[in-house]
């Protein structure tokens, strides 16, 4: 699945716990005055390793 992530780098770290991230785009800056960025991820759900 392709996901658009808007915010800070901490959000990507949180998603990495639930998804296997295959590819991350370069950061695209938002228009001023915002200091946030957006990235696009190609990811799949993580397999449950507790089985």
C-alpha cells in the first residue's frame, strides 16, 4: 500500500512497528510558514511473529 505521511520523523518510527516499510520517498517540504514535511511510503502489514 502507498501511504502519505505528513508531520515529523517520529511518526515514521511509530509506523515501523506495525508495517514493513519497503520504500521511503524523499521529504517534500510543506508551503511556508509550515516547517513540516511529507513523505510517501510503500509498506505492507507486518507478519505476526508471536505465533
